[in-house]
């Protein structure tokens, strides 16, 4: 068949399949020499950044939506924010907050990555706004006298509002609502009397509800309707499932997972709002304090507060522990975790006072590479022929980062242009 006819048929066939490219697709699991977890998936510490001084007592960590930078909040008086370039993996900036901006133990970042908001852990509650473009303090809201000790926060998907939880050690916790557009406090609700010491918060993907975990014994999960801004329910966990201090939510909003001090990870069905099970941890893997979830919702990673600390991998499909990493002695107290938007790495920061803290980079997906010359002609599998096998590769890896540029529509056009080309066709 002449190449022109073959190309025309290929073009028609590929265009017919073009809508499939908009769907989320699994990534290639190519062989790699990076060590893996117990189920054969990649799970290995690959780099460490010592933050130097000042830089210890890391209590919050935010990642830019594009994955380019991390912002680590330290528990000084006043607090400090350390900026890390995640591409070069080096410290590139420091910001000391104002007097009274003490210990920023709760934080959120706007979806556009332009601002971060920090709730301080002092009796006089305060929410501090940081302009991330100029990396400067851009203002603060001082809260009423009974809205201090802010240790958990979550932000609406559209970035319009943030919700900061007070600790309420001797009284019920409060949830404080902040309008981020006007940057002003617009209200608060008080939880039930037993719902104190809120340490974890997650937001439903549709922005309709938020869920708060309490560091009580046993722990409790509180549901807040954000449309009416009212408390609408709570789950008391089972005996021994104490001190909820971290949480993640599935990207589809179906379930949330709460890390406890000594009860493993508790799974909650958010549609029915009921506890559906708990996944136990291994030896030395209690006192969970930080968590991150993969973008596709397949796995979650939990860090704990022991010395040395542990990082635990949980398969959310089977709801089982599939691996763990034990850090070195002195690398302890993992209170923060961040997931890279491409899903290739997860980051944990130690809180190792009096020693300088470390930012630890863990690889969780294969880093895929492809020859640029082969990619330019659509020969993604580099077999010397641009054909249907390359189209399947394109489908499977759509959106995956190859050497800094995700597979996308430009690669699809290259495939069309060079269909049937190559010395081995």
C-alpha cells in the first residue's frame, strides 16, 4: 500500500480514537534498578537536603501547584518560612515573619500558587498571608481571643476560602472561616464538647464538606457542611484508635484515610460517613503524624514521630501496608509530607531539634526517559518504526513527564506526521 494511503487510513483511525486521550491513563511500569517495596513497586529514599540553620523545627510544608518549590514553616517565634527549589533540590530563600507570627503549624496554598496562608500556634490566633511571587509577608488577620492555637487547615478547591481549626485543649475546637479574596475572617463554628485538639483536616474535591480529625482518645472525625457552615456529624473511632494527627482524601472524594498514634490508618467511607476498617502498621510505625496521597489515589504515604522515623506505604486499593522505610537515627518526627503533582516523588521533612532538619525525597514511580530524536518522529518505544505500538505507548503515558516535558498533543501530532516512517517499518 502506498505510504499516502496508509497515512490517510492511520490518520482517520487515530483521530477516531482522539477522545480517549482526554481520559486518565495508567503509567508505564518499566524496569528500574531503584529498590522497591514488598509488592515490587518503587519505593526508595533518593535524596536528602539538610536545611542548615535556621531551619529546624519544621511544622508545615506546602508545595507549589506546579511542583517547582516547597515552602517549609518552622516553629520559631516568630516563625520562618524556608523556600526550597525542588528541581535543583537546594534551599533558595528564607522569610522571617513578624513579631507574634509564632509557630505556623497550619498552612494552605492557593490553587494558583500565588499565596500561602499560615495559622499560628499561639494563644492569640492569627492567619498570616505570604506573597509567594515576591516571597514577602503580605498581611495578617488577628482572630478573637478564643480562636488561638491553630494546628490544622484546609482550603476550598477554588481558593476562595480557608478553614483553620483551633486546638481547643480545654474546650471544644472551633473551625474558623477566612475569606481569602477579601482576606478577612467571616465566621466560626464550635464543635461538640468532646471534639478538642483538631490536628487533621481534609477537603472534599467538590468543596461541599470538610472533615476534621481530633487528637483525642479515641479519635473522632467531624464532618462540616461548608455550604451552610455547620457541623453535621461525627464518627468516634474504635478503642485504641487514638490521636488523629494526619489525613488524606481520595481524589474522587469517596474515602478519607486518617493516621492515628497507635491504631494504624483508619478508612472512612465519605458517602455513608462511616468507619469501614483500619490498616495496621509494622513495628516502630506507630505515632503517624504526616500523610500524602498519589494523584491517582492508588497509594498513600505516612510519616511518624519516632526516632528514627519511618515512612510507610499503603496500597489504598487493597488497603494494606506494602512497604516501609526506616530513616537514620536522629532523622525523626515527620510532621509534614508533600506529594509531587506528577506523582513521581513524595517528600517528608524531619523535626529534629536541636539538629538542623532535613527534607527527604522518596521516589515512588519510575522516572521515564526517552530519546528526543526518537520522540520527535513519534517512535516512542525506539524500535525504528512509528506505528501502532507507539500509539499505545502514547495512550498509556499521556501526561507523564519525560525529561521535563509531559507526553501530550504535540507528540500526538508527531505520531500522525511520521506514521509508517522508520528504517524498520
